[in-house]
C-alpha cells in the first residue's frame, strides 16, 4: 500500500511572501512542495524558474516536487537538479526524447516522473514505467491554477495502478489540478496516492487543516483494486 502525501502547489500562494508561504505549509504538515514551472510555450502561461526554487531550498528539507510544463525539459534538467529538486516531472507530450530525459534526471540524482495531460491515455507511459518513481496524471489542462477537477479521470488512474501492481513496481501516482477532499477521496479510491493542491491549501483560512482534510479523505478511501 502506498502512503498518501499532499504536495501543496505554491502557484496559488502570495508570491510577495514566497518564503513564508512555503514555510507555513511545510510546518503545517506537508511533506512535499509542488513547484510548477511554465515556459509560455508548452503551456500558455509563464511562472518561475530554477533561481526561484533555489531561493527557497534552504528553508526546508521537504521533498521538492518540481513539475516542468516546458517544451524542452532535457535542456534544463541539470539546472533544476542544482536548484534543489528531489523529484523532476516532465511531460510525455513535450519535445524531449523520453528515455534520454529520464536517464538524465536519474543521473543528476533526482527521481524521474512522467506526466500525462487529460487527453493522453494511460498506456502512453507504460513503456517507461520500470524507470519511473512516479506518474503524474493531470486532472486539469496544465497551465493555470484554480481550475475545476475533470471528472472521469479515475479510470485512467486505475488502469495505471493496475499495470504498476501487475508488474510489481514501486511507482507513486500523483494527481494535479482542482484537488479538494471530495475528489482526493475519489482519486485515492482509483489508485492515486500523491495529491497536489494549490488553491485548496493556500486559499484556505487554515492551510494545515486543509492538508489534513485532503489526507484524511484519501486515507479513508484506499485503492479498491
Ligand atoms: C496546473 C498546475 C497545478 C496547479 C494546481 O498547471 O500543474 O499544479 O497549480 O493548483 P490548483 O490546486 O489550484 O488546481
Ligand atoms: Zn503541477
């Protein structure tokens, strides 16, 4: 059974106080911090890059979960590894060669993760599963925080979890986009175990209880098989 973890996305935080905002959720029980990097090319939005990540790295020893929504991830793996990434996620739909990019992430000492957009089927990542530590299933179109979770993603999550179990692999499944306690329960039941939450955590009056609510909902609804 995979442990459930909440990975708050700083995309929804007050960037004028990035350090305090990150510390607030990490002290509030988050084990991961989700960092959304967008290049205005792979997605129609620009967020932040490696120097912003390295500026908050000294704040905590939490797992830095870096989500690259960029067209040419292979060219930037070293930069993000040096900035302090622990997990580096890139998209199977990007222009970089998948095997080479996975190998580069591992060679830089980080955990490789591959992500699929809503229209991409689960089996797009099957050829790479044995080299991955996590698969990120997008539950919104990547590019913006604050969107609504897309219903109907659950069968894709289940197909992935079944394939991972069938092969006896140790691969986490992360869901990202519009996550709240209600759909965290549904995606957990479907087989997800890492829950990215931007708005639900940073816009909450009490981010620490928002994290506990998502975790509680996921823990109460383990993968049904
Ligand atoms: C979307 C990003 C998500 C997003 C999550 O492209 O990958 O990580 O910021 O934020 P919420 O939880 O607000 O949808
Ligand atoms: Zn993300």
